[in-house]
C-alpha cells in the first residue's frame, strides 16, 4: 500500500464576512485507499490533537448521492476525476497525477455565500426547487405507478435529468456562475414525464425567475458545467429548458391577449 506526504493549501475563512486566506498543512501518511474526505478527516484529527481549529467542510452520504461534499481541488470542481464527487475521489487518483501540492477551495459564487472554510450555503438551489420542482397530486392517494404507461425512451431521458444531485459543481465551474445546468435538469426531469405536464409552463417560468432572482449568472455556452458535473448531465438540457421557456412565455402572452 502506497503512502505519501502531501502539502495542502486549504482556504480558511472564519464566516461569511471574514477575510479568507490559504493556510498550508503537511498531510503525512496519506494512503492510496483513502478518499479525499478521509484524508481531510485525518488532518482534522491531527489539528484537534494539537489544539488547532479543524477545517470545516460539508459532507453527508459519502456515496456520491447527496451532493454536499463540493470543493475545488487544484482548480477542478470535485477534483480531477470525471464523473466523481469529492467523497468518491480516492487518493490513488491524486497520486497518479503526481501532485505533491493540493490547493483546496470552496465553491466560489455570489449565490452560494460562504459559511466557513470550505462550506458554502447552497439553499439557493432549494428555493429554485421550491419554485417549481413538484407535481400536483393529492397526497396520501398516489396512484399505482403502473397505471400511467411511459415509453422506455421517455423514462430513461427523465431519469438522466433526475440523476442531478444538486451539488453545485456546475455553478462553481462556470465562468458566469450560472445555475442553468442544475435548473434545466430539474425542469427537464419533471417536464418530460406525463405526471409533470400540467405544471409544465408555470414550472419553467417560476424556476427560471427564481434562478435569476438568486443572482446566478447567465449561460453563455462554455460547457464547463457538463465537464464538471459528477452525474454527466448534458448541456442539451439547457437548450431544452430555453425552448420550453420561450414556449411558456408565448403561451402566457397569448393568455393575456385573449383576456384583453
Ligand atoms: S447538474 Fe450536475 S453539477 Fe450541477 S448540481 Fe446537478 S449534479 Fe451537480
Ligand atoms: S458526501 Fe454525499 S455526494 Fe459526497
């Protein structure tokens, strides 16, 4: 089993209004089978035993599911391995690249205010979801799923969009800090399925409006979001959302004209 010593430059910032800076640590005996977060756990234990304050970072499932563990590793959102969250990144992947120094930063976007060190507040995503990420059904009386036949092609397409874990890597990697990939995945997931059709227009209008209100930037087709996305969400969903949005705005205008 290979072990190495790494020099880590970690962003330390004591709260949203504090002035942050990189602090350098020596991480000794990092073994190849550790995950990136386990390497930070180990460093934190050493910091605590020395009476120093541990590094704050977000995590939950450590299985690539919850989307909490976002951080920028040597300039890559979630680290250098494609389609991999930070919690699923193993140190052998870092060793393979020959990195001896690693710079670790939080997501940087106005709409994701920093909480502390590497942790940011991603509740802007929750508010986008609340604006339209639902379907109207009577709770407690859900119909059997098999009552609504859905072509496999459509189910597969909806599932592709539904794999978005809301991690925010798309925002962190975009030069405009755009949330278009996230929002389009949520709009696309529900809008593709028959159960989501009744709210299709209001959903896209409200979710796009909320995305803008949160202060995310515009999409200018860089494609960095798709490259950084651990779930491989395609930028095609952004094009679909834009078409859906134009359609919904035209429908809304027609409704107003018909009432006048
Ligand atoms: S689209 Fe990808 S990168 Fe963006 S929040 Fe969803 S899973 Fe994360
Ligand atoms: S901790 Fe849940 S995806 Fe990484």
